[in-house]
C-alpha cells in the first residue's frame, strides 16, 4: 500500500503549483480584461497572488508533514519515511517556484515559518533542508544549494536525524550536512564538501570525504558584514523587492505566448497554431533571453575582479540579475538550448568570452564577464564555473579560464582564479580549487582534484 501512497503523493504534489496558480489566473481572466493590454496590466497582481498562494500551500503541507516526524531509522515503506520524502519534494518545489524568496532578507523568515530554528543575523541562500530537523545558530551563512539534514537510504531503511549549524558557521555552495552531523561554531565546510562526523569549534573542512583545512579568518568592516546600520537594511530590502520583476516578466511572456497561439488558432485554425507553436516558443525564449541581457548590463555593467562585502549595492544587484537568469531566461531559453550555439551566443551577450566550437551544457556562470572558454572547450551538464566565493561575509570575485580543448566533466566545479590548461580533462563531480593552475595535456579527478591515473 505504501508503493501506492508514494505514487499518488507524487501525482498530487506535482499539481500543487497548478492549484496555486488558479487565483492568479482568475485575476488575469477577470471580466474587465477583454484585451491583451488589459490582461498584461493584471500580471503584477496575478503573479504576487499566485506566489503567495503557493507559499501558503507549501507552508501548510510542510508543517503538517512535520507532525510526528522524529529522528531514527525507519522502513522505507512507512509513515515516517513518506513524511520526510514528501517534505523534501515540497522544499525542492519551493526553491524553484519561490526563487525570489531565497538568498534574501526574507529567507530566514520563510524557513522559520516552515519550522526551522533560525537564529539572528543569519544569511541563507537556496537551502534544501528538512526544516523540523534543522537548527541554525546566530550569524551563520549557508550558501547556494546547500543540503541540510537530507534523508539517507540504506538497506531498505530510511534515516532522518537532527542537524545543527553553529554560530557564525559557514556551509559553502553545494555543501552537505548529513543527518546527525553539525557544522561547529565558527566552523567552515567548503564548496562541494561534506560536514565531518566530529568537528571542533573553529575548524574548517574540504572535500568528500572531508579533510581538515587550514583557514585564516578575514577581518572586515563589521558594518558591511555582520552589523549593518538600518539604512543599509532598508536599501537592501528595496532592491530585493524588485526580485518580483523577473517573476512578473515570466508570467507576461506566458501571456504573450497564449495570446499568439489564440490569434493563430482564430485566424488560421488549430492545426496551423499547433504547427507554429514551436516558432512561438522560440520567439518567447529569445525575448526572455534579450530582457535578461538588458537587465544584466543595466544592473551591473561589466563586472570586475575584486572583493565586495555582503552589505553592498553590488551584491544585491548581482542577486537581482541572477533572478532574471534563473526565473526568466532559464525556463524560457537556457534550459532548452543547453549545449548549443544559441546558448553560447546568449552567454557572449552577457559578457562571457567563448571561442569557436565550445560545448557548454550549463548556464551557471555567476559573474559571466569573468569566464573565458577557449576554442573547443567542453563544459558538461550541471557544472558551475564559480567566479565568486563568500568567506566571512565578503564576496571575493575572480576569473575562471578553461583553455582550448579542455574538458570539465558533469557536475564539476571550478573556483575563482583557477585556470585549466589546454587539452586537459577534469573528471565528473570534481573540484578545482581556488587559484589552481591545472597543467595542459593532463587528466585530473576528485574533490579536490588529484592526478587521474589509469585504473582509478
């Protein structure tokens, strides 16, 4: 019976965004919206209404699923396992559909509402967690796509357990804290790394499995890192409210697509509309990509190497530009054109330096101006050319260079100031460290990378 429950739940959860979209759709199709301009006029209110409805539905479901969920090993086919699995699906859904809420001042409020214990002055990005199993101490920082207290499967058993992120701790991009583990007070778990089973306060770790790492804390202006004045908080909030604009733009593009198909069907019949639907979607994608390019240059101009504190205009504007990429360009254009010449053309329009014959199967180039891909480079799916790092709440930005003929395997990550030499291969799920210069004509693999020899 639990197999049936999982199957029916998957179907029901997939319908949640559609159900939440209903109030917004009703506003768009209200009686006085008899023309395309009238419908477009209602897009802002409809967008906010649907996002609020989805947030309320997810909030209610996550809270209900937390009732009776406790730490331990449970059979996969059990109520406890199903609750944790369904919560994970909802948290992934929120990260996609409510993207403007994340990496903002609203994120701690949102995650507290979902049941997570979050301290003061915490910075949270696109965190995927079991909220009822997670506590985050004062001043902690969780970067992009961190996984906290994810469930574990082993031998037909399903494990969930509490996780604690200590005060002023840092969990880097795609870092993971497994059930029952913690990031200690003032500790650091680096990019694409896992928290160790035991760690003392102030220790830092890198890799999978994690290895202790020496680190020197950076001093900075605390009014720009940990203790901002009210005027900076107000300024940041004003910029972050603008994250609703990309969401409104993506709804507006959907309205234009629907209007174009309706006009084609009314003028030439449903068969012609169906035949030309691909052309209409192509046009929508080009429009979304063009708007994103304009937004990037208007918000940021050309990005330069350097350090910027968390509480600075550049960091907030950079996040806003990223919202245009993730919310507008990615669903309408980038995801459909991965590994193609049109994607390369769009990335060049954003400022990337891309040579001839490049295969680029990712759009995760955060500060795109600082990325150079030489002729014949292959960047596989899920890769991140990570041109910035946040340490001690300072955003350090530098170049990433892949020289001609080099290859970065699936889900690889290259950190700032790194260069991969000509005709060099870096294997899948590998991490090229900050400032590394990988020699030409060699093969590397691992997290962090080591020589990739025959038989390994």
